[in-house]
C-alpha cells in the first residue's frame, strides 16, 4: 500500500537561495592551496579512498536512495577523451556519490564551491576524492584551470552542477549561466547531462529517484567560443527540462515569494 506524504512547501526569493548549508559555509581557499598533487603516497591514498567511497556509494545510492540510472551507456562514448557531465542539484549526498557509480570505470572529479570543504569529516577528504574547488581570487584562477586540464588529460568524467545550490527534491530545472559550459569548449571534450527525476513509490514516503543520462553534446567549432557556450547551454538546458517532466510527484514544493 502506498504511503502518502504531506508535501512540504519552501519559499525562495531568487535562485541563489541556499536550502542546505554546510558547517563553515563561508570557508575560503588559502592562498597556497594546491589543486594538483603529484606525490606518489598522496595519489595512492587518493586511489584507495576513492574505491572505499565507491563501495559506500553503491550501498547508499541503491539501498537508501533507491536511485535507478537510465541510459548511462552513453558515457562510454567518452572513455577515450574524458567529458563534462552536467546535472540538476537536488540531493546533498546523492549528487556526490551517484555520478561516481554512473561514470565507472572512469574516475569522477567534480567542480565545486570551496564551502564543501566545511562539511564535517568528508569535507577534508573531498580533494582526494576528486573535488576541484573554485578559487576565491583571480590570482588562483590559473592554477584552477591547470587542475581542470589535468583531470581532462586523465580522461576523467568531470561533474558540474550549474544550478550551484542544492534544492532537495526539486522537480524543475532552475536557470543556469552559459559560462558553466566554457570547459568543454576550451578543452574540446564532449558534454553530457544527467537529470534527476522523482516518481511515486508503491511502498515508502519518499519518491523513487530515476536519473536520465543524455549526450554527447557538441557545439559548432566554427562559431566563437561565446556562441559555442550558448549553444551547449541551450541544448543541455532544453534536454534537462524535457527530462524533468518525467517527475510524477513532489516531496518538497518550491514557491517564489514574489508570486504569492
């Protein structure tokens, strides 16, 4: 018998609102922060930690969140080049671990805010797990871009959540900037998207999670870099918006305050 859940309503002022805040939300990267570690012991520990995290991901995503991934075979087309994978940000923990399972055997990295370093326990481990943190100053941008290029050359799946903020169980795609697509244009790699949707379950209060993978998406290389970013943005935003219509229930309803 299906268990009905009372929908929770949350109100927002704009799409930059945070509904999930980590400890030390205002953390910033130190001036001597290192994005690339070539020390052999660090890399061995990183590899071991990653596979431990994969085991946890398998248990958490399959048995706790009940995530089902559709069409993940499309990611096989990027194993020789690496890729950028864009998704809607609706699961604080699932959005960390599910892409790692979906990308396997490719290793996953993720471009993320430095505020994630403030997450208790796991925050300090995120650099070893593939976290590429966005710099806080223009002076750090060169090293940051070098780190992104390093992961591309390693043929990894680099995950980006262009909506930036986690809105748990959100069933619509929020607007995001075209600048998020400068990476596949700059590094000439394919782009993919994953859209998390929510369906009613016969048993349990929380929805079933189905994630759709789509791609690869390419931009017309004869266009300017700006126009290529816009082209990729439109293709992926439209695809994710269409996929999001597969959601059949709401666990949390988001309403804009100005519309009340």
